[in-house]
């Protein structure tokens, strides 16, 4: 419906669109607020480029691969090589586990952020009464509509 506001005529005796009519009424009732609204709506445009479900899926895959690597390192740490290319003990046995632990902690923090983004998007869909969920309603579709509306809204005076 937002996409049609700029194409639907306000009335038969008007040359303006429904969106222009709404903008004029908004300006009369709330002077100066239209610019704030335009800025808020325009701020959604970058979200149209984010593929949340794809990002979440790619992150899970990467996270699983890293966790597998961490498990391998832990196995090596449990059974360290007594001598490694003339060095005793293996120089990697000391540094790699700590680095892997730090990476694991970072991945856990990112997982919380990814989950939070998905939950926020789910709430946004409910708030705007959009059918579907984060998996069935791509963020690109939802925010592309707002990006288009922002472009139409920017033409209002």
C-alpha cells in the first residue's frame, strides 16, 4: 500500500497524489515533523541490502566449521606431540588453544547479535502486520518497500 500512495490521485478535482495530500495535512498538523519522518524513513534504506536469513545461515555454517577446528585443537592439546620438527614441546600447543578459545568467545558474542537481529526483525514484522516470519519474508523485500517509500516521501514538500 505504501508504494501506491505516490500514484493514486488524491481526488478528482486535485492534480496531486494521495501521498502529497497526506504530506500537506501532516505539515499543517505537525509543522517541521515531516523532515524528521523523512530522515527516519530514509534511514531504513541501507537495511534493504541486508539478507538477514542468508547472513544467519552463513554465520551458522562458519561457526560450525570453527567449532570443529576448536575440537581438533583440543584433541591435539590432550595428546601433544612430544617433539615437533626438532622443537620440544610443540610451539603451537601453547598459543593455538588460547587463540581458539578467544575466537570461540567472539563467535558466541556474534551468535547473540545475530539472534537479536532475527528476533528484532520478527517483532518488526508483527508490528507492521506483515504475514510471515524472518525466514519467509526476506529483509530485502520488507525494507525495499520502505526504501521506495522514502524516495516517494522525499518528493513531498
